[in-house]
């Protein structure tokens, strides 16, 4: 019943072939020469999103004895993508701002929102993007969101790490991460409890068939829907957390402004945790022993799906039992309709 269209199923955009606009040289900027650049010739501008994602960091390729840096930009649909290679001595907010300005000017679709996820680059990217906003007339209303929710950019970067960098001259494989020592693994983070306005006293672990989620339309419910990783059947259960609260509408409004990134369970400490934005994490509640088994299943299923999970909000008083979608047309006004739905990716294991 769910084998129809895939509105949210993520496909490796155009095979993740290298975009036409690659390697805008930051060295040329230094020498006051026009940087060699070419625009993608096959861009379908009608499909370019106004939500963009940015990353700036070193790559496993040596350039003049030091790691090459890249500035990567993609829209949320991976239709308009740009890459600028940068020498490490030229990595600063001024150069990044100039490159971003070029990418924006050469796009027929201007960004309304720009996200970035890398914590260590937060200051530089914030300065660069604010300068773009202040100095570019068409960008006065640009919304800058430090957020873990850079799903398309992360997918693109993973593809480049596998298919592009190993073929470049100067490629140096990244050494495998060492396993944590016993002493280090015993150190546990102490998270602040949720602010009172976000207080969650009741929740439940449940599952929704992936096929139903894949066919849901953006805007069908308050919340947001990330791209679904390819390669899983429609019958695959996607586990998630159903927040039960009489303040469902208020909760949806708050989560909508706070960049809900993920919910996860620390099975070592039996804590339910909520990730917001780029670096905010709150303790939701201690997991009761009778709920531990369902939380273990939640975490296991999430790992098998590359971190994919959902967060739903429901008012048990006015809505009765929550009516989670089993088919694409299950969500709409009616008895038990949930108030909001977020389809999320938990990147905590790879961001450590």
C-alpha cells in the first residue's frame, strides 16, 4: 500500500557526481586575480531550495605539506552545489565570506536559511555569514542556523570521502580512531535538565513503517522531515519517541524554533537526552527500568538506519490514543491525530 511515490526518500543526488563548479581557488583571491570558476550547466533552478548548508574544514589531501581545506555549499535538495579548495594559510572569515558571496551571486535562487553543523568552525562561519548578511543587499533577511541538521551536506561529504579524495594527488588516509581507554569511557557527561517550558513528564517509544514516512508531504504536520537514507524497505520499522503533553501545540511551536536535531538514550546512565541546534543537549528524564527494553530497541533500530528516528508530539487528553501514520494518508484532522512530527538523524556517534 505504500509502494507509491517517495517524497522524502533520499537518493544520492544525480549519483553524487562531482558538481560542475569545483575548486574555486582561494589563492587567486590573494593574488587579486579572477579565480577560475565554472557554473553547473545542468542546474534545474526550479528544484533549488532556499535552504542551504555550508561546511568549511580540512580534508585528507596534502597541499604544499599541509592539509587542503574546502568550503562546501549545497542547497537542501543537492541541486546547486559548490566547492572551493583553500590553502590552510588562507582560511579565515574574510576569505570564506567572499567565496560565499560569489556562490550566492551566481545562484539564481538565493538562500533564505543557511545551516552549518561543525562546532569547531562555529565562530568563523558565524562571522562570515553575518558579514554576508550585512553587506549583501539581497541577504538582509538571511537566517543563520548553527545546526546538526545538515543532512544533505553530510551525505555529500561522505560520498566525497569515499569517491573523490582518495583519487586526488596528496591523499592521506585518515587513521582509524583509537578505541577509548577504560578510564575515558567511564567519564560521563552531566547534562542540564530541560528548561521548564520544554518539560516532558510523559513519553512513549513507538514505531512507524518507513514507507508511510517516505510518502508524507512536508508541511502535512507541524515539524520537519529529513531525507530518508536509501536502501531500506517500506516495511522497515522506524522507531521514535512520542512526547505526551497537554501543551502539545505550545511544545510544537517551541521545538520548531529550536532546531530539534535528535533524541537518544544513554544506555550506560539510563538517560533520555534531547539534542538541539549545533551544541545544545538537555537531559529529558531518567529511563525507568520497565522502559529500558524499549529504549534499547529504539537505539538499536536507530543505528541500523543510520540514526534515523522520529519525534512526535501528542495531547493524550484531547486526542486520546495517538494515531501514528501507518499509511501516507493516515495523518490529518481526526481522532488521535498527533500534533507534530519530526523525522530526525542522530549524528552523535560520528560527531564525537
